């Protein structure tokens, strides 16, 4: 008997029929004798509907009340599933984030989990019941409802799995595992049987939408075994999926495990920034204080001038806020002009095998050169290489790199 946390996303619970399907999947696991905790997202489209309601009130809707409104979508999901399980003859009990409680920081709309008290969950499991919990929500130390930001249900599930020492955290999605690239864009993308935490973390942050970045970080920190499975395979079908675990447990490592693309970034360039100590710190600390994540950074220094150009990328959703911040700090960080380019794509290759194989970057650049694809910005780490290119060439670049690194090197 294992203790398993099962997480289902919005598409998986997008209708009453799909909730009944989830109930059947949960029942099949429960009937095998496992202890089961289920974590749910809101029904597909429900969070967007609730967000639009807040916008109808104000473009500057109070953050604390925003969390009260937005968190209600998950409450509906858990109530419906618990009732569906009862209809199947399975004893189940729903518990909201504040009832457990899941304690979070006070950063409304983007809170971080600080602790989970497992007593109530353990009691429900000891009573042989399925515990059904809403993802995405928690409560601050001041007793206010909080939410974890988009994709936070994955993080909720992994954190709960760590708190109750679950054997597995199963993430059910509309795909049957983690692929070498987006199968909707690359038809010959291959499902991976296993992938390391580090690779999954890079893939999640670079455009792969199967898992949310913070959930992978939490799993890696707490050594929680993740399984990515399909909620549409049916309870009566074999559901193999992908296991995300420690690198040491994976025997057949590729040099490149995945190729990702993202069109969700924009590039900001500050032209003519004064070249002196502390300038870069001022720029990026100002962005950090406003919860804007910066990815790629390039600085070009002129030997003939006392100025420099600084280029960095941020999510497109943060562009308006970033522009305001750059305007506010202009007195402290004088610059001649600010350039914005949203017509970009970030293409990345990821693989822990890159640590011990030389020449991967050269091969990547050769493939792109042979296909007349110009590189704008390059960023590297031990296990990934990312580039910025014109977004019109994103599909071609991803396809060519996948063909070379994945298909031709099997």
C-alpha cells in the first residue's frame, strides 16, 4: 500500500462528465488499497471568468479580496468531486486550504507556501477516506485567504505530498507524460519514460507547460517522486506516463533530453547606461522588488565610451509594469533610450548529458546557421543553452534542433 497524492488540472475537471471520469480514476487507485489525497484546480475557464469579474469592478482590484474571489473556483471543484466519490461508494471528505491549514506568505496573488499542518489530512486517511483538497489556495498567518498564482495547484500538490510523506505525487494532465518537445508543434516528439528534476525544472521554466516551475523546485528540494499521467486514458487502461526523479536513478541519459520554445518573452534594452558599479544592481533589484522575473541578461561595454547597453528578457505580462519601473529609476540610472522587442522567441535545448559532452553549443549554432536562422542573444548553463531569435522562425528552429539532437541521435 502506498500513500499517493493525485492532482488534476482544470481541463481534467472541466465538466461534470470529466469530474465523474476523475472520480473513476481515483476509485481505481483507492480500490488497490492505497491512501489517496486528491488536489484539484478550478474547472477549465472558471479562473478566467472570475478574474474578469474583478476587472469589471476595478482595474486595481484589492489584492486580498482578489484572492477571496479567485480561490472560489477550486472550492467548487473539490465539492463536486467529493460528492461524485460518494456516489461511487467511496467515502471522501473535502478540506479547504484554511481548514488544513496551508500557511502561506502574505504576497496576495503570488503567495508562497511556508508550511502545511498534516494532522487533519492524516486523520482523514487513517479513517480510510479520500481527502480532497483545492490547489492554488492557502491562508496567511493573519488569517486571510491567499492564492499561489497561476499554475499554483501543482505546487500545492507537491507541497502536500512532502508534508504527508507521500510515496508519489501524480500530476494528471491532458497529455500522457513529458515529451522531448511540444507534441502539438513537433509531431515526432517522443514521450520520456524518466526525466531528472534539473531537466524538468529547466524545461518548465523555458516553455514546457506540463509542470509549473515552483512545483518542480518543491519536488526536488523535498525529493518527492513525481509522475506525469493522462487523465483521459481511463481508469481501465495502462497509464505509463513520465517519472520525474533524481538524476542518479536514470540510467539512459541523452546528451539533449528536450527542445523547448517560448513566445511569452519580450526583450528590453537600455541604451547608453552609465558604466559604473551599482547600476546593474539598481536595475535588477528594482525589478525583483516588483516580482518581475528576469531571464537572459547581456551587457555590451564600449571601450571608447563611459556608457554601456544592457539587454534582458522578462515575461510579456510584466512589460507594462517593467516600463513604469524603468521610468521611475531613470534619475538614479540615467540611460539614453529604452528599446522593446516583443517579436522574439526563446528556443532552448536541455539535457544533463551536456555536462560531460563538449561541442553541443557549436552543433546547435551550426544547425541554425545551416537553416539561415539568425541568433540575437545567447544564454547558457551547465545543462541548457537558450537563444533568442525572430519569432517567425521559432517553429522551424525547434523542428530542426529536435530532428538533429533527438531523432538523429537516438
